[in-house]
C-alpha cells in the first residue's frame, strides 16, 4: 500500500469508527476539549472515558493524516488499549475494535 493509499484508508477508517461509535450510542455531541482529554496522558486514562479520547484525539489525528497535514505515524497501538478498555464493556465492541486494529495495521505499514 502506498503512502497515499494509507492516508486515504486512515481517513476512511476515521469515518467508519465515527459511524460505529454513533451506532453504539457512545458518540458525544459535546465532547470535552482536546486539552482536557490530554490531561490524563496516553489515551486520557484517569481523566475521561476512552471513547472521548478516540473521538477527540484519534479521529482528529487520522483526519489530519488523511489531509496530509501531519505525517503517517510509524506505528500505532490503540488496538491493545481498546481491548483493555472494552474487555468488560456492556455492549458489543467487536466491530469497533476490528476497525481500530486496522488503524494500527495501516499506520504501521502492515496493510
């Protein structure tokens, strides 16, 4: 996959993740600011729910990558955190996790 194809796919994945979060009812129409989310460090742990970090940080970054505003990350490990966070979720996160694992693969050049 060329860098251009990777950028395009990461943009598509951002849209697919947003759609799945909306379908699951975990999308917020009034999320906290990026500054608030990042106060907790990696993934917003201890500050906000993981879903906010995905919405406010991850999806914004994926869209910036797709637009060519920032470089494609050399690696990503969001899928591991998603598995930890949603291990005991009260809803089916399997498709959402699949999408996030694909982000890791595309960002890392494994697709």
